[in-house]
C-alpha cells in the first residue's frame, strides 16, 4: 500500500499527484486514465517505472507498473526505444541487399530471420531451392534455435538468481557461434542464406563440428536439468507464476514456446512445413498450465528435439548444388563469367539492378526461437519491395504481458518477462 | 513451398460471407478477401465465430502511392483448428484515413493498429488506446508514408561538415 502523508493527499486533477509529465510518456492524463485503475490517480496505488535501462528487461523495454503494495494491479509496456526503421530501409534495398537487414531484427537468431526472408522472396519469385541447400538451412536454423534458447536460458535463470546457469549456457553458445563463423564468416550477423539457396557450400570441417555439438550437448543439457529442473528455489519462483490460459494465449496472438506452454499445439514447422521440415521426425513439446515453469520446460525439451532434427538432416544430407541454377535470381559461378557473355550480362544485371519479381503480396512464416516469425512482402514488380513487414513474434508475445502479470508480485515481473523471451530488436524493428 | 500448397484455402467456404466480401484474390495460394471498410468488423466477426479463425497473426498497412485508393490495411488470420490462413484487406482513399478498429473482435489488434497509426497516420475509430508506439514522444509526421523518402544521411567529415549538417533533421546548435 502506498502510504502518503495527509498533506500530500490527492485532489482530483489538475492538482492530482500523478501528472502526465510524471510518467514521461507521450500521453495525456485522459489516456493515462484508460491504462491504470482510478486508484492510481487518487494515490491509493503507486505508479512505478521500470526500465528502459534495467538489467532484467532484456534490452530497452520500459514498463509502467501500478502497484498495490507488492502486487501488480496493471502493467503498461512502453516500447519503441530500439526502433531502427528496418521496414523503411528495406524499401530502398534490392531483394538481395535486404538479407543483411534481417540479421538485425532478431539478433539472437539471425539465421532464422534470414530463412524467413529468403523464403518469402522465393515464394514471391516462385524459385525452387536445391534439396542440399534446404537441409543445410534446417541444420543451421536448428543450431540457431538452440543458441537463441541458450541465451534465453542463461539470462532468464540469471534474472531469477541462478548465476551459474548463465556461465554454462554461454559456454555452449560459443560452440554454436563458432559454427556460424565457420560457414558464414560472422558470429552473429551471418547473412548466409541467399534467395534460391546459400551463399556458398559448407566447409569440410562443418560436419565434424556439428557432430561434436551433437555429442556434447545432450550431456550438457542434462547438467542444466540438474541445476534447475527440480531446484526448489527455481520451482518456487516459476510454478504457477505468470499464468495465461489457452484461450487468452490464442486471443493475444502469442506463438512459439510461450503459446505451447499453455498447451496449444501450434508450431509452424509442423503446421505448414517449409524447407523440408516434413522430412524429419520430431515432436513438439507442450505444456499444460501456461505458467513460467511450463514455458521453461517447453524450451528445454525443444533443444533436445533440435538435436534430433540436426542429426537426421546431417545423416541424410544429399550432395548437389547449394543454389538454384535460375540465372535470373542467382549469380553465375565465377569461372563461367570468364567465357560466357550471357553469364557476364546476368552477373552485371544482378549486381547493378537486382532481380525483378512478379507483382503481388505474399506472407511466409517460419518458427523462430520466439515463435512465428513471418515476412510480408508487397511487390510492385521492381527490384525493390514496395513494402516489407516483419511479423515479429516477440511483439505479439509482449502484448500479452499485462494479461500475464495482473495480480503477480513485483518480484515475479522479471521472471514473467524472461519467460516470454523477448528480443527488443525484433519488437521495435 | 510445395508443402504449403495443400493448405490453401478453398474460396467456396467464403460464400457464407455473402456480399460483405467485394472481391477474392488468390496469389501463390494465399487468399485475400477485399471488403469495404464499413463491413470490416462484420467480416472479421464472421471469420472468427463461424470459420474458426481464432488467431490474429498480424496487421499492417501498405502505401500504394501514387495509386488510388492509396492505403491497404491488411489483417492476417489463422485458424489453429483448421490450419489455414486468410487475409482480409480494406482499401482506403488518401483523403479518408480512418477505419474501424478491430480491437473489439481481436485483442491482439491493439498494438499493430497503434503501429499503423504511428507509422502511417491511419486513424482507428474506437481504438481503446491510440497512441504512438514506435516513434518518440513529440515526433511529427508518419515515417513510412511514401512522401518521406528513405535516404542515407551524409556522414559529416571536416571537408563536408557544413553540407552534411544542412541535411540533418536537427541541425547543430
């Protein structure tokens, strides 16, 4: 209960203690009335600011919390601090140049963002991708999912107080980043996938490096389970916290492990398979209670499933080209340019103008570590898109935060925010 | 891509929506239903209640400038039970940038509509909390409109400092 001295007792506005300026938001007092309960304006409950500079908001998320003692009455997320105008920038880039922008959306899972984007352009231009490229894409997407989940696991556990988990999960993530560096030359901003295939074939050491991951990670995952799964402190802080029902989770447009924690069986890899995901045998872990603990369990079991997919894809990896032979989309090999005039023209056209795609609008979604990551492209037939919209899963998952945190304790807010695994680069774009 | 084709939606089930849908477009097996703006809520309500489109995937706006009608407002829906997608589209004239808010039908439309208001200046009638969401407080204009050219700011070095600063939105001092 926010206790105030009698002389500070609240009068109705304009003399009210809470003014629009106090909240530092672009908001009028009337708008604030819509967001918080009337008790906040009379001073009975306390309005408190959390973020944007706060270690547990995973970036620059700002929350306006209305507190009754330690209980959260309402929670108003304020986003946009990391808005970089990626959608506007994409309008002046050709379809190939746009790949670079997608790394920066969800910077913890760049290859999955690449995959969604090239998938959308391939759908628009109606390009077929060689099977080898599809399998390599799957292997890399699953490794990316694991690296994204490892960052989530480390930071989420750190927020709740399990410091050592953070050190272990970042140690394993380093192995995965080394693989990304091996194939693409960059640890995080990979830009490895191209429209119609891959930038280049994987190096010879790739298979060994992935097998090393397949060998090491199962036992490391067991170690993680020993640290957290039955840990009484961890369970106290997560079981029954931040509950969202199945119906609410669907209504708020949630996706990914945050949705499956509530027991909704929706995974884009299963529902609408892309990049040959239907060739692999894996299951989709589901929760039942929709609390922080179930979301944690879903992600942990997803990592085991990812290892299963990677192993199958690596064993079945076919030989062949890694990029389409459609010269209107993919550049010709270097040696061809030396003797073929036509190849030279294709090369010149692709690097000066880019390729043209049909007029139309497409939406292509993939399952990222956070949920359904989709790319909507509206094309006017030119080499640059008229409009690109990125459907970011964190944006919609975060929208459900007020619903999840209603009635929670303020100490649990960091646990709930951590459990929906937001990346602000993706929320604000 | 092949595997996605079998999930395409059959246009016949849309017959129930009647004349509320003015046109059905199919491109790459994706179904888009065009409807006039005064019947938007009716269509969304019918899709949610009778066609089981329970999940709101995303909403966005496309600026077709210099075409007229200038704006297209899109709502992408998904049915978790039937595993199909559908897109509902409303075309808006450049002179009349308002459309009824879908928040009463889908909770999840709240933030996407705020985003469209912020970036495109589309007004959503009946929206519970129509404020800017991405741009900073006090920002003027709507950055994703086509009249704002996307361009690269010149980097200021000693030899071009005066010219480079002229171009910045907030000049030095």
